[in-house]
């Protein structure tokens, strides 16, 4: 499946690019917006607010995954015991 990444900036510049794998699409999207833009519905927005990316063929979460060391609240165990471990 092809992935389409659509970049738009406030000065009118735009670029649509097609990729056949997620790693290439991630690299392209992160080149333009950085690794951790604001994700807002159908758009990823650059931290300075001047550019956006939309995507077809995958999700914004796949283009901009959280750092591996960040765990969601439901993965957090305040006692430090993780599933499958014994105290």
C-alpha cells in the first residue's frame, strides 16, 4: 500500500510525496515537522505553527511515534512491578 504525505506551509509552499514503506514516509514527515509535532485530528502541526502534514495510507501516530521511553498512563505501574514480573 502506498503512503501519501501532504506538506503545507503558511507561505503557500506545498509538497505531496508518495512512499511504499513507513520508514521513508516517517523520514520525510519528520524532516519537515520534526520528530514530535502537535497532532490535531487529521493534521500534524509544526511546533512553530507554520506548517502542517496530512497523510493517507497510514496514521499520523505511525509517522510521529512517541519516544520509546515514554509510557502511556495505562502502562505505568506506580509500584514498579510490570506484568509478568514477580516482586
